[in-house]
């Protein structure tokens, strides 16, 4: 089991690299042509998934699968509903039958993973501090607001213009992530949260530099506010993750106190 998680995590890092460098084999996996920053966002999502998966495998914290499985179940359920409701328009963007099969299979798979991991107790079962619970609450609210706005294709939500179909997909990614952080609030123990922080840090580090460059050079005036807000969240969450994963002794990534 450990081997599977490590291999999947490493595979996701390769996928992250492919999208970040815009390699043809990676871009071919995305169902439509998109922009540089959208591909970079996809790369950051791949990294944000890869790190928790790797940590689960290396730490053997299989109970942490619960949050990730619900994240993906929410995302694929939303995408499946969108496909069924908007199928005439969707046919212009992709092969509908393949998309339906992919979303259905992924939804069932992740519900199965949740049911399996739900029976496993957390190894790292110490409670997280109040600052993290408060921060996760903020992340949850922000992800819900932004996710719904993107699904509704409201303008100027992201720091760059999005294609309508890209906005919908990114919106469901955010709503899935909202469930991910909500689960960290429902079960606020380190075994549930360390992987989330590692994933958030990977996501942050990939985006912060290019976003600063975008702010200095190419951002359109109507997207400046969203870029400033986005950058603020990235910097805050990166500092939070670095402190709790590498500085704070009781919560370092692979630290487990004798009392656990």
C-alpha cells in the first residue's frame, strides 16, 4: 500500500513538471488549449495533491486519505452534474462520453477510498492549535466563495482571464478543496492536517514567484485586486505551513511524540 502512494505521488510530481514547463505530452492531457498561467495553476494543483499523497505513503498515515477522497468526490460530482446539465455546450469543448465515464469512475473510486480509509484511526492524533483551526476556517470560506463564483463564470475572479470551461473546472477544484479544509476542521488532528499543509505549501511556492512577476508586468487593471488578494493568501498560507511543518517541534512533518 505504501508503495502505491509513493508511486502515485511521484507520478503527480512528473505531471506537475510537465504542465509547469508546458511540455506537449502534458498539455495534450488537458481537453482544450489554454494559457500559460492556467497551465501553471494546473501544475500547482498537481503538486498540491502530490505532496499529501507522498506524505501519506511515507508516514503510513492512511487515515488522511479521507479528506483527499472527499475533495475529489466533491469535485467529480460537481463536474459530472455540470456535464449532465450543460451537455450541448460541453460537446463543443470535449468528447462528452469520455468525460462522463471519467467523472463517474473517479467519483465511485474516491467514495470507495473514503469508505476504506474511514475505518483507519489517525496515527498523528494530537489536536492542532487554534491558529490553524481559524486559518482553515478562513480558507474554507474563501474557497467556497471563489469556487461558486468561478462555476458561475463571474468575471475578474482570477488574476487573469479564464475561458468559460476553464472557469467551471477551476471552480469545482476550489469547491473540492473547500471540503478538504472543512474536513481538517471536523477532525482537527495533525494526521489529518500535515498533508494538507504540505500540499498547500507546494501549491504556494509554485505560484508566488510567477504571480509577483504577473503583478509587475502583465496583469490587466481589472484583475489587479484579485491578484493582490490571491498573493496575500499564498504568502500567508506559505508562512503558516513552513512554521508548522519545519519550525514548530511538535508538528514537524514526520515528528511523532511519545504520547501518541
